[in-house]
């Protein structure tokens, strides 16, 4: 889909990108990573001709990028940047409509698209469409930035550290959402970052660059297991086992058959196929299936005092989402001191759980647990 | 402009209002220490101060309102203080119109006699003090209806006092009635000159400002050049223009050098604010615009212009107020602006003729200022408006 052939960029005497060749397959996420000044952003900006290469050839979908006016090329390539660059004088809706407006879409179509995109990035259209950028939090602005890049449904997305300007917690959430969106949309994405964990989590392939040269272009697994040289090895970092967990999505390994008790059903009515005697505990949910806590089955539940032995928790604090990585799940478990942690959706509905056993299996299973299908590691 | 009434600066609202109190004291001082009106036997003899009671009940209303304003500024708090102060300020200026009209009719009952009543120093002081109270009040958030209502009260009251007839016997208006043709000519010339110079300065200055924001060398040359012009005193500039114009075979006096000089003065705020307006646009917004497929000119019209326009209009406002003042000076090179009245009045030592030139200029500047401020607010996107103070 995107092909760079022997691309070089030179500013005066300074060689910023040196004979770079790279191919990104359709529907893949290619992450460009490397220390600052390695030429990754320049490479990205050469694809949409914000920077013109000194020599070499770049094609997008078999067309040389120089075959059309740069404006026309760029309208077909979604663009999201670290500083977001939302237009402060325009509402969120008008910001998102930037490219559709340049393409001359009809108003009703643009309206519908704005609603669709805001919903996609997890912002309520009614609440956000008429807001101005200065009223958005950092994370919300980044979401709008992604929505704006997706507005005209371009086949290609160019993203320059799109989650770089938000706090780590929000960044992980945004990464999870981006991974979810990308699973549905299957865009061809070129993504620049300096965050190795982000690269491992999101990339199909990672291009490690240094001093304008490509050091290794491979899947995250191969980069972790078979680094081409010492630089790549060091750059990927020491905690490779943990980094591997960043590749495994919670919903690919979670147990869905968890014992659960519906508290509104009156005390200890077991609704799970699994027996409390075996599991020794059960999750407690309300009538709508929203996680409320858990019950220790070893303490006999007397009919006089239903709810004894029940630990109530706030699902926002003590559960993980299916989109989260196993690394996040493990980190939560360690933090809370649990051997297992419940998985809920965004409204708190209990979906299942993951335990240290799954983490262990993911670590020893190597490549077989890579999160590419919901079947959870059966596809390789 | 959306103002949030509960978002009040505590520095303005929860302490005594010093500006308002000072304004009210100035009004009281004007009433007590200086004459509000003076009687002159003819145009040029010095006036004889008249007692405040000559203004009839309206004069005492003025004093009363000044006291209320003083009390409000010192004791009241919150939005009600601002409204009270604004009402007092408008009421003081309105009652002054009736005091003057009453005094003029009272002291000089015979319209045919050359004797006339002129506006005394106390009255000017009272107007200045009331304006200060007005300013103090409008620093607080206030609905547009209050502001417009206060301005309407003042305008209606002065018009009514004029229609009633007393004001026409004030010396400044007797000067007007004897000079009305020349007066309106001069007002017309003044406005035409200012309008032409502003138009030219916008046509030249905005592109220069845009160029300055793009090209470093243009920026250096342009900004220092327009800054240098600004340091030349206006009379000196008119003198300096004679030689180059003569070299081109053009007259060194008359409307041409006048327009050139005014345009040159108006350039600085317009060029500088256009440049600053464009320079303050976030580079990432421009990068995003280009990256999404806007052409350079689309980035200018859709991103940079809306963000820079409020500052550009602020520059035009500063230029307008400045050129309205400088336009008086070009009377020296034979252009019939309101400056002619001032120069003539100075020559005859006729104070009221000077005022007839000066007061309309002040009014023009105030109106231009208000209109361009309103325009500036109108073109400012709610997304970049400053939050209510």
C-alpha cells in the first residue's frame, strides 16, 4: 500500500533520512520508532509531501505521491499529530468536518459523519459537537484529532505521536481504543512514536530507525526475540517478557465462564455453571450484570444475612477492559494484590476474568498468544 | 459576548471601587469648587461664574446622584453596585444637560443679545468624573441591555434638552449656529480624510503584515520603518513630505500630503497587529491544516485569518482613533478639517470655537472606538474569546 524506495532527505550537509526503503502492507500498522532525531517524523512527513524527499520514490497505492498536487494527495491521507492542532476558532464538529468540507461533501452527510466519528472515538456527539477545543481535556482533544483524521474515511492514516501529549493512564486508554478502532477499520497506518511499549502494543510491524537509517523492520515478536543488532536489542529494552504481555489483549485469554451471583436475585442464587465449591469464590453482580464485588464462598452464606462475606468494589477501580493488554491486567493485579482480576465493559458489565495462570501461559507460550484473533492464540 | 454573571473578579467586586469613588468625588469637586456655567457679555470676553442654583433642579439632581454614586462605590458590592454606578453616571450626564439648558435659558432670557452662557470648568470636570464612574461600572460584567439603556438615557436627555431650546443658547452652540455650514463641511472633510487614510492603510498595511509574518527580512524592514514613521511629529512629517512631493511635481499642501501623512501614521498599528495576529497562530494548527490538504491560501483564509482578525481590527481601531486626532493638524496645510475651528478659535481667543472643533473630534473618536470594538467582538470566534473577566 505504501512503499518507500531508497528515500533520502538532506538539509544542506545534514543527512536526515538516508536511503530508506520500507513497505507497508494494506491494513497494517507500521510504527516508526527510534531516538529523537532519527528521521522518523521526517519520513512520515515525506509520505504526504509536507517534506519533499531529496531523492528516492514514494508510492501510495501504486501511485507516485508526486503524480498529483500535494493538497489532493493529503486529502486522501488522514493526518493526526502530537500537538493535535485542532483549530481553536472552530467547534469540534467543524474541526472534524475539515477534510469533508475541502472535498465538498453535502452538509447532511457531514453532520451524520461527525456523529458517527464522535461515537467511534467514545465521545457523546450531543455533548461534544458544539464544544470548542479549549474546553476539551488533553485526552478528549486527542480523540477529536483522531476523529478528524478519519473524517473522509481515508485508506491511509499518518500519525505523528498522536497520543504523546497525554498522561500515561489516558495514553494507555487511547491506545486501547485505537487498537479497537483499527481492528474494525483496517486502515493502513504509519505511526511515529518514541514509546517502545506503545509500538509493541499497536504495531503489526515496527521500523527501528537510527541516524536516518532503518536498523530493523520486523514484527514486534521478532524484534523482541531476534534483534538484528545491539542497538535494536538495547532500544527494545530489558523487560522483554513484560513487553510481550503488552501484545496480548485481555479478551483473547480471559475466562468467560466465571462464577457469578446476582445480588438482586436474593442472596446466594448461583447463576454460573461453575460451582462455588470449586472456585471458592464468585463475582457479585447486580440485576443488569454490573460488577459489584465478589463473595468468598468459604464463608458459609447464611440465609438470614445475605451478603455476608461479600467484598464490594468500584468496578472503575478494580477491573480491566477487554481492550486492555495483559500487561495492564498484570500491573493492576500486582497493585491491588489480587491473583485474578475481573474484566468488565465500559459500563461495568462483568465479562469474565484473567488470572496469573493466563499471564503465565502467555509468557511461556511465546508467539502463540499474540493477540491477532479473539480465539486467543489458536491461529498460529 | 457570553458573560457569566457569577464569574466576577473579586478585585473588582468585593472591595471598595476606588475608580468609581474618585469619579464621583471629581463630579462633586466640579460642582462645589468650579462654576458649572459662566456668563459672557460677548464672544471673547472672559466669563463671569454663575452659581450652581442657576441650573435649577437638574443641578441639584446632579449633586445628589454624585453622592449616591460615591456611596455605591464605597459601600455596595457585587453586580448591583455596577448597575447603580452606571445608572448614576448616565443620570449625572443627563441631568447636566438639563442644568446647562436651564441655566442658559435662565441667565440669558433674550436670544437676540450677544451675551451667552458658556459651559464652565466645573461642568467639564463633572463630565470627566461621570465618565470615570461609567468606566468603573462597566468593568464588571453587565448585560448589554444595561449598557445600551444607559447610553440611550444620555443621548435622549441631551437631544431633549436641545429640542427644548435652552442648549441652543449655550455659547458653543451659538458658535455652531453662526458657523454651521463651515462646521459640517469640516466634519465631512475630517471624516473623509480619516476614512480614506484608514482604507489606504488597511489595503497597504494588511498585505505588508502578512508578508512580514512570512519573510523575516520583510518583517525587519517593515516593522522598523512603520515604527520610525510613528516617531516623527505630525507637523514635522507634513513638512518633510513637501520636498519629495515637489520633486514629483505634486503640491506640498492640500489633501494629497494630508492623506499620505495620515496613511503613514495609520500603518503602524495595522501592520504590527496583522503581523502579531498571524504570528500568534499556533504552528500546529497550520501544520494540521496543510497536512489535511489545505492549500497555503486556504490555510490563510480558513485558519490564520479567523484567528488573527480580532487583533487586526484592534489595530484598525487604534489607527482610527489616532488619525481622527492627527487629522486636526493637517488644517495647517490648508485642509478644512475640524482643526480649522481650533486654529481659528486660538487665533481669536474664542474658547467656544475651539470647543466646537475639539468636542466633535472627541465624539468621533469615542464612537469609532466603540464601533470597532463591537466589530472586533463580532468577528471573534467564541472558541478564542477571553472568558468573562
